[in-house]
C-alpha cells in the first residue's frame, strides 16, 4: 500500500510503500526523546516529495544513520542507513503517516542502548 507522510508543517513530505502492522519503539538516546514509532523499508520504497534541501540531518554515535528532520517544525519523519544485509534502507516514523492506525500496530520495544 502507498502512504503519504510528512512533518507537522508539511515542509518535508514523502510517499512510502509498505504494509505496516508492526513498529519498533526504540529507547536509544535520540528515539527515547523524540517518541517515534519506527518501521523499516528498502530505501527505494520511500520517495521524497519535497526538495531534498528542505531536510535537516542529524547523526550521532557511529554516524551510520542519517536522521532527517524539518528545521521549521522539528519533526523527524524518517531516517536513512544501511541494513544488516548491506542494502539501503529507510526508517519511517509511523506517527508521521496519518493513514496508519497506530492503535492497531503491534509495537515491539527495541533496546537501542544495548551495545
């Protein structure tokens, strides 16, 4: 299914293809503070609908995930990195997709602080 998502103000908008029945609730130092519910898709399943220059990006720790956010409203709708199999992937904040029923998701805690 194709979904539309965005930050709060709409300056960062995207489309993503996937079936979202599950989400990860990560407790790493960043995710714990921003409260996202994450789902992972191959990077080619996410299409940015706004100019790339509207993205602000933050990296931390090993600097392998590019956490994108909107500089205007501060919302972080997705990130980019490489999956365990070496393929490009995107982590989508399902809270940024209005059509996803958050109450129907199976949410799994992920220990992002584990080393």
